[in-house]
C-alpha cells in the first residue's frame, strides 16, 4: 500500500513539474524570463507609451490617480508659495487696499482647491487670479498647458488599454485537447477553434510551431527549437470564414515531426505545440493574435471531436458549446508509419508486375498418329 501511494505521489509530482515547463500557457501568456540584459533599464523609458499600455490595471490606475493628485498638490504648493511671498495670507494681516495675486487663498487647503479648479477647468468663480502678479499669470498658463498634457496622455492610455485587440483575442477559444485520428484517409492532428462573437476576424491565418529540444549533428543542444507546423482547414488556411467553430488539422505525413511518434510513445515525448491565430478585428481594424499550446498529455491519440453544429426545424444553425472540447474514441492506427505501410501494401496488391526474364515461346503441335 505504501509503495503504491509513493508511486502515485511521485507520478503526480512528475506530471505537475512537466505541466509547468511550458513556454506558452493555455490562455496565451508567455512563460519566459530575461536575465543579464546588457541594455540599461533607462533605454526602456524611451518607449514609455508601451510600458504604460503593458502595465496591469492596478498599476495603471495607481499611476493615473497619482499623476493627477501629484500635479494638483505640487501646483497647490506653488500657489501657496506665491501667496506667501506676496503676503496675501491672513497671518500677514494685509490692508484693505491690498490686492492679492489670487483672490481668497487663505491657506494650503484653499491653494490646493484652486490648483484643482485651474487644472481641470472647473472655475467655481470664488477664487481667481488677479493682474497684480506676473508670476501668478505665468504659473496659471504653465499649469493649464501641463494639465492638458497629463490629461491627454493618461486618458489616451486608458482608452488604448480598453480598446486593445488583446481583449478581442479573449473571445477566441481553442479546444482543451488536440486529437489524432484519421481524416480523409490520412492520419491527422486536429484542433478545434471557435469565435465567441458574431463579429468576424478579417483575413484570419492559422499556423503552429512545435517547440522541442534537438541535438545537431555537431553535438549542439538547441532548447526550444522551432519547427513549422502547417494547419489546414477544408476551405483553406487563409481568409477563414470564422463565423462558426472550425476544426483545423495537420496531416501527419513523412515531412511531419509527428510521423515517428506512436500512440504508445507520444506521452514519452518532450515537445510543446504552440498554435497561433492572426486576424484583423472587424470593428476597429486592429490586428490581434491568439495563442495556445498543447503538451503531450493534452494530445489524445485515437479520438475525434464530437459534432457541435446542428440545424433546427426553423432553419437556423445552432452551435452547442457543451460539446466544444468533447471527444469520442474512434478506431485509429497506432502510428502513421503503420498506416503508410498498410496503404502501400494494398496498392501493391492491385498492381501487376512484369518479369523481364520471362519469354513466351510458341510450340507447334505435331501429330504422332500414323495413318
């Protein structure tokens, strides 16, 4: 009993460690870390716009709030300094004929409120700049210009984050598993993909990369070596009519990296199949890319996908997403090499072969009966 539990625990830990070692997660995020980058971190500040767009929402909103509050408070201090230098504050007991730089600034709080009203152009009319101080007029102009810049940048970053095509990519989903079965008399690897919105992706193109560790004839070990995987849809892999779920497939022939794999050995392989779908969003004309990946445990040999599209009595087409990732066991050759040899043997049976060494000689009939 103890040995059995130990084996189960060991296999579970091995499976978990193997599942973690994937470059692309199921939702398309890349699991990679950069170390010892020679470029200075200040180089990335040149492209501050991309940095802001790539930030998570919690950090973006923190920067958004801090930028406005910080500018309001900073200029509030400057307005307080102007009032302090000009002796407009009540503690200086200004005379009745004294004209302040800014009307009704009595302390730091009122200076902060005036800074907020100036930058966001509220203008309640209670506090206003007079023509007494050139410094106050210059500060008013400078804060107004800087406020427009901050407002344009931060609001533009929020709008760009909301409208990014990455959000559209979340409504494109792939099947949980890939399957291997016969399709059109050929052994194929099949994946199902669906568009959850009624709006189309224009000019969609789908392709794949097989990531594995290879050793060159020179003895060099290449980690994450990329091999192109061509996927086909019955209507072609270019400009997909992506209104209903599609089943894409890769033909496992002699040029396929899956040709030498078998049902018994595929789980022992070390690879990661990354699938990409590129397209243009119909509503915004922005390009987007959807990614997912499959490891050997997620490739089911001898299965096909259950039907998902049906037609109702009213003549409407219905897509049942309950069967989207559902698979059905089917009879499948346990390797592509066996299917190829089987087809080759059947083809030879239907053919005749001439023997060039065979010569047909005519024999004349003679009669040995004497009359």
